[in-house]
C-alpha cells in the first residue's frame, strides 16, 4: 500500500516511523511519504490560508496549493479528516485496507476550501472522515489514528492473525478482559476459568464477558448484531 500525507506540520507525523507502522514500512508492506503543503505554494510568504467568504471566525485553507499537491500525488483514495466527516469505524478501516493508494489531506484552521474536495471527486474517490463528536485543531491526529487502524489489517503486519479475530469490534462486540501472570497480584486473582485449561468453558466465559461489557458500555452496538451473531447458547440468556 502506498500512502501520501499532505500537511503543514510534517513533524506531527513523525510517529509513523515507529512501532508496527515503522516495521511495515521497513518490510515493504507499506510505503509512506509525508509532504509539506507549502511545497506547492508560490508566494514568498508560502501562504496556505485566507479569510472565509461570507465572514465567520478563523481562516480557511486556500485551494491553489491543495490543487497542485493533488495533481502531483493523485490519483488515489483521498481521505480528508473533518469534524463534518462520516464516523471512522472498523468496517471503514477494512474497506480502506483494500485500497492500493491512500492520500491524506490534513486540514488546519477552519478547514480546506470545499472546491478542493469537489474538484478531486471528479477524478478520485473522496471520503471525509471524523474520529468523533469533538473538535481537534487539525487533521494530523486523525491521520495517525486512521492509518494505525488500517495498517493493522494489512496481511503480514500483525504477527498473530488470530488477534484480529478476537479484538473489539471485529464481531460487533467489545472484547473480553485480558489477564497475564502472576496468577495473584495485590490480592487480586486471575479468574479461575482462564486457568482451567477448559477451552470450551474459556470461550463461553469470554463471550459472556463481551456481551456484558457491550451491554454496559456500548448498548448502541447490541441492536446492530444480526440474530445469527448470538449463538444458541446466548439466546437462552
Ligand atoms: N477527523 C477529525 C476531527 C476534527 C478535525 C479534522 C480536520 C480539521 C481541520 C481543521 N480542523 C479544526 C477545525 C475547527 C473548527 C471547525 C469549525 N467548527 C464549526 C462548528 O462545528 C465544529 C467545527 C472546523 C475545523 C479540523 C478538525 N475535529 N474533530 C474530529 N473528529
């Protein structure tokens, strides 16, 4: 997968050199390039923003540098983080993991001139995404989140592919609690079932814990579960 990120704060994306994303880059699974939007400015002050038409607070990012940048870097699936975007979810992460090329446009100020997105949409898929209902300073943090969620799904990135099956949101439920040694820590024991060696019991316990957690913390996820997601054992509850 080839990823291009355009931002006025390239240093914000330094974490992309680290951990599993850094390893995916080193092993050739992922090719990431971070670009400074000011590369595509032509004035002496390298201006990237201007006042909003129609008035209102703050500044808006000028279309010209973005147009030049996307002319050079496109085509690819353009991902634009925005407070007004569609909620970023695990299904969307899976969809993006299937793309050969992603281009991330990191806005700042009050956002990017809408014509940039409209013009790009004439020649490539454009998706505005939001991390959630709160307001950040810009899109860079969202790019780190989206990229981590997407890259984890690429073949060869996670050592144990099984961990993709058990994790939260993979089957629509929150994951069960996890434990490791020691068996007793500050008078707190590991649940006996997890040390029983009875894999059927362990699987049922984990499923029950997932359902309990989801019901308590994210009841909004429960109705979305298709009937077949609750196996015969669950229905009895
Ligand atoms: N992903 C993501 C994001 C972002 C995000 C992503 C990208 C950019 C580029 C600039 N900003 C800052 C900005 C601040 C204020 C406004 C106008 N406001 C009008 C009133 O409603 C709220 C918005 C717009 C943009 C960004 C924020 N925030 N929250 C998420 N989940």
